[in-house]
C-alpha cells in the first residue's frame, strides 16, 4: 500500500504553479496569481503563497533574487546557477559565471573565499537599445 503524506501531496494549484513557473522561468507570487487566475478565477493570493512556500521547501522550485521592488521571486531552475538582473526592466536571466568570476574576485580581494550564487546587475540587451547613460 502506497501512502502519500500530506506534506508531499500535489494539489492542482501546486501542479499549475510549477507549470506556469516553468513557462515564465522566474516569477513573483503576484505574477503567478495573475497568470493562474485566468484558469482559476477564485484562486487567492494566500493559496499561491502557501503553495510556493510548500514547493520551495520540497525543492520543486527555487528561490530567486528579489525583483526591483523587493518582492520574493521564484525560479523554475532548481540547479545551482547565477543570475543577471536588468536594473531597468527587472528581468532575471539565468547564467553560469561563477567558475569564471570567483577566481578573479578571490584573487583581487585578499583572503576571501566566495560561496553561493552570484547576482550581476546591469542593462539587458533590450533595455540597452533605449537606455542612455
């Protein structure tokens, strides 16, 4: 007999959140709610918050760097990776620069040992076209 505990249950909302996040890549709870309310008009912000917290604690989704307003954001990519965040539009892009950048940083900052993921900010290609310094 296969019994699933309540902490491992997969509600329709959790499944839809995972699918939506895989489509969006990165999203706040508000962005997920706006997308999911097209299918589930009665879905509440509290349900989305609880579901994303549950999915993150299970390792099904990852916590991403906050958006430009400081709102928590989630990531469909659960593998360790770095991010580039556009300081103009706020869009977040996955990147893997850690192996190239950390040796440079550690050699220039005496005695430091860097761990964790990196977040690099600047203007993305789309925003650079209309962005003047």
